C-alpha cells in the first residue's frame, strides 16, 4: 500500500496565524545569505575539507594528502570557504594554516551529521 498524498482542499485563511508567522519571518537578505551558506556546503570536497579541519588546523599540503587531491584543487575550495567565512587562515613563516572560523561551523556540521546518521539508522531498522 502506497503513501497517501496529503492535499489541503480548503479556501480558509487563518489570518491570526498568518499574521503571527509573517511578523516572525527572517529578512529576505538574511535568507539569501543563508541559501548561499548552504550552497557552499553542497560540494562534497568542501564538506571533506570541513571534516579534516574539524579535527585539526592544517596547511594545504596536509589537507591535499588527507583528501588525495592536488594542492591547487584544495586551495581553490579553501578560497570559496574563506569567502563565506567558514574557514580562516593563519600565516606562520612561509606556511598558511587553515582552521574552522568558529564554533558555529562545528555545530552545523555536528547537527547535519547527527541528522543524516539518525535517518540512516531509521531505515536500517
């Protein structure tokens, strides 16, 4: 037996709820920035970079070895992540070390992982 599709077949507008929600909506510019944030995370290489930087501050050479990718490819993705303020760079002599910008990135990563693993565990049962 298939899932029943739920469709609202009424013309009633619940004005009090609509007005209440409308007053709590996030500003359009903030929503667009949030969409850009999720777009930057939509690339598997960038997620892999966040994963390694979650564990330690690393230079491009270290990241390229861990991910088995060229330094050029890693540098390109790090530039994208820096532009969105997801990672930061620290120069020490000739080397540049990268780390996650702040604890918010860790929390988003943790929550996403938890959600994915929870869904995977539900389908296994």
